[in-house]
């Protein structure tokens, strides 16, 4: 899987939707209270528009496995080992595809990348 243009991911501890929407000229929004548990903010461009979404740790872990070159089978197995439901992967994948999160994908495996430092 190759990620969409501008893709970035960061761990966050605050709900950033209010802040993101506060960038609009007519908004007075401010960041909300801290999140009950850390999440990951992902940002990407699709059709020249910026997008963002918060992912819970399980969803981000699955996405991160794919980014680093794991197959869907390997990702589902890792999700199951972590105590998650591998059937969630299909729903997440459908969502990621519909959101334009991937620039391209292939059925040919690629060499795994090391985790980010």
C-alpha cells in the first residue's frame, strides 16, 4: 500500500476536531478536553483537499502494519494476537479505500519497512 499525498500520523491526547474545524474563517472553536485514551491523528490529501481522522490504537496498528508492508493476512493475524477482532480489518479497509487514504495498492508483497523511530 502506498499512502496518499501528504500522509502523516501522530499520537495525540486531545480531541483535535474542534481545532481543525476552527481553522475556518468564521469559526471560534477551541480544542476540547483531553481524550480518555491516546489516539492517532492521520492527515492526508485526497482530490486536493486535506482530510484528517482520529484512529483508536487497534485501527492505527492495523493501518501501520499495512504501511510497513504486511499483507492483509499478516495484519489480521497481528490484530488477533493483540486481542482484537480480525473481522474489523475488512470494515476498516473499506473505509480507508473510500476515504482515498491510499495512493495505490498491489497484490504483490513488498519488503517490510522498519517501524518509524
